[in-house]
C-alpha cells in the first residue's frame, strides 16, 4: 500500500483532531467526506482539502479512489457503517467503541479477514509511545496488587441533559453513556496491559434516559483488583496508579493520554516520557499510518483481540447493571 486515501463518516470534534494529524503525516490524505448535512460536509472538506463531499453513504462507499473509510459517527452507527464499508471492499478505521456488542466486533473481524481487508480499532491508547514505557517498567514494581484508574471529563452535553434534552452521547438509541466513552479507556488500558479479567462488575450512576453518566468498574484479576472510575458529569484529576509489592507506577494524563510515567520504588524515583512532540491523535495517525504502509497487519490483529475482550467486558457489565441499548433484548 502506497497511500491511504480516507473517506470520513462523521463531522464531530474527534474527526477534526484526527484530520489535523492527517494533514501533518505523509502517506495519508483526505479524499472525501460524508455527512447528512451538506453544509457541515463542505465546511469539513474545505478545512482539510477533501475533493468530494457526499450526503449519501452509498456514494462514498462506491468511490473507487477511497481505499479507507474512517467511521466516527455516533456509537450506535459504527457496526452498520463499518460492515457496509467492508462489504464494499473498503478497509476500515473505526472509532471506539467499535461496536456495542462483542458478536458484532467478531463479525466485522471475520468480514475483514474474508475480504483481505484491514480493520483498525482507532483507540488512541494503543498507538501512544508511552504505552511501551509502562510495559517495560511494570516488572520493576513487583507483583501487582492494586490498580486505580480515573478519567473524568465533564461533558457539555450533560448540561443539555440536565435541561431535559437527550443528545446522542446520553441516548440508548445511539449506544451512549460513560462506559462506552470515558470509562472505555480505563478498561482498555487494563486489558491491553494485563489481559482479560476473571470477573468484572459495574456500578453506574444512571440518568433518566437509561444510560450512565458516570460509574466505577471493578475488574478482578487472579492476583489483584483494578478499579476503573469514569465520569461525564464531573471534573477530576486524570491518572492511573499501578501498585506492586516493590513500588508503583503513576501515569499522568489518564489512560487516554499517558502523558508521563513516574516510577517509584524503595531505591529510586524516575520519570519517563517520549511523547513530547505531538498530541495523542497525531501520534495515533502517525503510528497507524506507518504500520499500514509497512503492511504490518498482524499488529492490528493483535489489537483487535484486545478490542474484542474489551467490548465483551463492557457489554456484560452494563447489561448486568441494567443498561440496555435500543433494540437489545433484556434478559
């Protein structure tokens, strides 16, 4: 593959962050924009130099000059749109959460494999250089006993919710809620570092629409327990602390940023950071593009194993907590 020619689905702020990275990275370019609103589509295309604007998804998916579809629509639309793109022979980069259900993720993976296509989970954490620092330093803190992750980001949509307006991010129609957004990062980092937990339970604050605005997930591993706190209705200090018998790692910026890794043991204190140059979305675009152009498909397959476990954990936890999305059977 010599060039990634993107067609985007969605015009939200995350798309702008990704496309800022696209402008700065060689080997990837924006070819086309899809939006139900032609005005929004033309604004985005003009800002980032796209040649085409589509208001019909079928037209974008049939564009032979587009070889990758970037899905960044509301959560509940990811599965159908990613599936449609794969069936049209397009490679897919899908924002997190890829799907609300594990079975849907597995179906997309199977479609990509059958079609010889690439399916990429666009969770930024997987592409951050400091993730490898954490992995390298974990043995120095000894046997892990406690993990505490906290990510809070007050949503402007929460004010609308308080005023009685239910937007996509807090709607069961669009697979909304904190666990699918903010707390996703906490669970993802745990699974990426430690694998699938033996048990997982979620204690949410549920709003009137039936989804969660904040909550705490408890992940039980054979040797330790991990607490994952996430909120779209509060502010807080975003960090991760991994405590072992010989010391601990304190990760600034939370699971979505990993902006600095601090190591504390009885013998030393050190700080590590190799993410000084770019923001997390630019690192994501840069590293993702490099792997794609090098044909490193196995790296994305490994990441999808993490994704599958994460989605399965989230699905089980939220259902047991009484959170069901529109169309799901309530057992």
